[in-house]
C-alpha cells in the first residue's frame, strides 16, 4: 500500500470443485446472486453496470474471463476511482474443494479497503450458495 494506492486480498476454501463455483463468477450477470448489496447488473459487450441497493450505479470494464484458469478481472471506470483492478481466481485443489480469492488494487487507497470488505461478504455468500447445492 502506498500513500495513494491500496491493495487487499481475501480468500476462502470452499467445499466444492471449481467447476461448480465458476458459473457464478464467470457469468458477469450473476453477480447479484452472491454479492450482497448489488441489486442489478447489466452487461453490454465488455461493459458491466452494477446498481447497489442504495441506488448507486458503477460502470465496470470486463478485462479477463478465462474459464480454463478460472480467472475473472474487471476495472471500475466510473466514480471517484483514479485506478482500480479487481481479480477473482478459483483454484481447484483436486480434493473436491477450491480456494476462491478476491484481490483489489485501487487508487485512492481507502476504496480498496471498502471494496474488499464487501468482497469478503460476497465470498462468504458464494461459499454458502455453492456448498448448499
């Protein structure tokens, strides 16, 4: 972390193979199913617009959606961010479990902490969702 840039990472072990987790992450329209506070998600080409339950809309550019490596990356391109990159990785451990990791780099730094806090809640919700299937 620098004076202007913040970096945060969260991860959880999930009792499910990557193939069962990836459809929730790899389909960018499914975000409201597992990320608390997101009520709407519209994808047009490589742009995703999310709307929060408080009515705030944010535009994101979808950068990476790799079903082989189970990696999804996006950049928030609107609002008060000077720079932003979030990455979700699903690592299959080969024993019926996976590690799901969410990392965020942002400028200004406090926004990385804000997003990552919500992301940890999202990972926990995703964990409950797939483990109950």
